[in-house]
C-alpha cells in the first residue's frame, strides 16, 4: 500500500506540504476573524453597559476571547506560524467597522446594536465551522483533541443561541415604532 492510498479521501494533501500550508492559511484567516470578533464583542459590551444586551453579552465576550486563545494554542500545537499581518488586519477591520453611520450622530443608534449582533452571529457561526473542520481533522491527527472540539462546538452553539435571542429582542426594540407611520 503506497502512502497516497493511506491518506483520508477528504484530505489528499494534508500530510504533505500543500495540506499543511493550506491549513496554516485557513487557521490564520480564522485567527484574524477571531481577533475582530473579540474586539467587536468587547465593544458591544462596553457600548451597551447597563442594558440587557451588555449584561448578556459580557460572558459571551469572555468566551469569545477564550476561544481565540484556544485557537492560538491549537496553532502552536500544529506548528502553524502566526501571520501577524492577518491579526492586525482583523483588528483594523473591526475598528473601521465602528465608523459607519446608523442614522444618529451624537447618541448610539439601536440599529448599531442590531448590526453588531448580526456581525457577531456571523463570526461565531464561522468559528463553529472551523471547530467542525478541526474536529474532523482530529480523526486523522493525534495532535488534535476531538473531545476538545466537541466542547468548543457546544459552546459556540450556546453563544449562537444567546446572540440570536438578543437579536430578536433588539429587532423588536429597534423597529417598535417604525410600523406606526
């Protein structure tokens, strides 16, 4: 049996250089997204301090930060080099996203909270997909811990449920009076 036929069919080059390079790019892209997600979650908690959104998002923001640290640890365990420029791009992109106008110049618009919740939902959904990919790769790579990714997937599902519920409430608050015109 040659080396090629022993590889998993969904990872034809994973054991080789091309597969490792692709995994490095993939994980660094997710690290950039995680960096943006941490910044966005913390900003939302700060901007909504004292509200139901701020209270509910505080533990989620902490989990998102913990998930980013976990991703970094996984990357170190796989000897994937951190591409700092991608981390900086994630941070810069998140901060640039704060500059958009949502119909108010002085006070924070409820639309800002709604859109930030949508961005966080998309980010957590993407992170969940990354955990699924790593869970799948754990079946073929002893450096990856399948039960760890099962737990991370469950945590991401909880984050999505929280964000989804907050989004539902924020939608009602944001558009409560728009139907009366």
